[in-house]
C-alpha cells in the first residue's frame, strides 16, 4: 500500500441556500469550474496527470445530474483524459469522495485523484430526486426512516436539550466563525466566485452571522416541526415509545422544514457549489516534487495521512497540506463548491 498525500485544498464561499443568496444565480457546474480552474492555476498543474475526479452529490438531478464530475472537468478545460464520477452517500458524500480518492491512490490503482463534493440547495432542494427513502410511504414505514432534522430534535428531546441550549451553541458557533474570518483563517482556502461577465458574486461566507444575538435566534421558527407533522414524528415515536412527543428545538434560518445549502467538495481538484471543496491525493511525494508550490508555507511541518484515508473537515474550511509536499484540495458548503 502507498501513502496518500493531500496537496492542496480550496472551496467556494458558503452562500445562503435560498433564492436571495448571492450564489443562487451560479449553476453547480459553474462553481465546480471555478474551483477546478483555481486549483490548476495556483499549483501550475498539468491536468493530464490527473487520473480521476470523484465528486459527492446528495441530489444528483437536473443541473447536478448526468455525472456532473465529468461535465465539470470538460467545462474547466482540463485534459480530456481526466475521468469523472459522481456518487451519493447522502450528507457524507463529499467526505466519502475524498476517502475514495485516497483509496485509489493508496491501492496504487491511480496516482493523482481529485475528490470533493457539490450541492446547490438554493436551486435544488434536498429530496428533489424523489427517492423512495423519502417519498415512498411503504419504505418509510418498513425502514422507520426519519429525516436528520427530525432525528436531531428527537435526540435533543431524549437528552433533555432545550431551545435555549441549542441557540446558545449556535450563537457561540457564529461568534467563533466570525472571529476566524476576521483573523484571515479562511483566506487561503476560499476561492471567490465571479459571474460570466467577471463581476464578483461572493468572496466570503454569507452564512456567518456576525451580529447574531440570542434574542434574534429565539425568534426563528423551528425548521423541522412541519416535517415532523407530515408523519415523521409518528414514525420516530413508534420506536422510541418512552417519548411522549418530540420537542422541535433546532432551526436553520428558514421555516420550510428543509435545511438548504449549496456547495461542492472534491478530493484532489474540483469546484462546485455547496460551496465547494476539492482535494488531490497522490502517492510518493518525491515523484510529484514538480507539483510543490513555492510559497511561504512550503517549509511548514505537515501531518501524515493514514493509508487509505484522506483527512479533511466537512465543509472544507481547513487548508491542510499533508505529507512532505503539497497536494490539491478544495471545497465549500451551503451554496457553493
């Protein structure tokens, strides 16, 4: 087994997963194109050396369908020899793509792979594919399926967490994210998105609420109460008979009952919308010495990646080169790639 190294990581900014979000007008493939071209330019990458682009997509329909990974490779004008595959492991799709990219490299089957994810939830709401997991009552009843949001509220009810508890946690999260942005923690990984005319659409995470307050959060409607009333609460309560009712305490800034976000991830090199991220995995750093970027981080100590597994955070906020050389990686959440 070889060791897989992450050479670089990029993502698009996170945009609001609603029609008033600033990435709503950008198609998923445009976000991916943005990231792929950025990875190529900032690493002086010969794309003919890339074996594959592995992308995760929860809802691979419409603009996100038809193997968008291959479409994005061609639209970004990478070498036509670069393959592309799209897979869905629901909300772990982007992470799984990075794992698959690393596994391809660690096994020796391929040398340089880009892995990540794409999701444009302002344009394609989760569940738009109409799969039986969500839409078939017989399957719902047989499998006892409930959406993650309802499951989160069920866990909160079982553990005794109240609305004030989760609001306080969310508030701390926004404040920490705002501080990190102010300190420039995301500057090296975020790739700004421009429209076809070159005008800036978004260059920062639109979902961080700098002025978030406990009072403002308390006014938000629970996001999953309506979904629960559609029968999913009853499904959950059939199994958890000690619970009298589910307290819906979580919110996501909308009252549709469906969390929305847009982005893309890729392990190796990729661009897209959920905001996006891309990573490149490659074995034997000495073979890829010509890919190393000469910058002020070149001599920084790097952590190693276990064989068969690439390390990366969901949402792609970290810029974490791995191994003795640099690799390619990019990503984003909400609307973005």
